[in-house]
C-alpha cells in the first residue's frame, strides 16, 4: 500500500515539474525569462530535483514512508491548487 501512495505522489510531483518546465520554456520564448530572473528559475528547478531525487533515494534505502513525506511537501500544495482550479471551473465563479 505504501508503494502505491509513493508512486501516486511521485506522479503528481512529476506533473508539477512538467508544468514548471512548460512555463520556463514559454518564458524563454516570450523573453520574460532572462538574466535578471534566471537565479529564481535555477532555485525552483533545484528544489524540484531535490524533492524528487531525495524521495527516490529514501525509497531505495528502504524508507518509503519518509520518501512519501518528502513528496508530500510538493504534492500537497499541488493537489490543493488543482482542487481550487477545478472548483473555479465547475462552479463558474465570477472574478470581480
């Protein structure tokens, strides 16, 4: 059961990483990512890589529960934001 949770949260974190990569390349295309803010992008990608890498490393060492906790650091806000966007789309909330 722990393994299913691990792979589920790893999939959510991978989706979050893909979204960050898409925003990065979109910013590169329109010129909003430049030398002024590349440090922020490096920090974002470093945190994403550390979260995924550390969780995989902990699972390989035999600590899947701690790996799940590390994955939850990124997955919890991602899930909550996904629920928020889903509610906004479903309920047709006006933004005034």
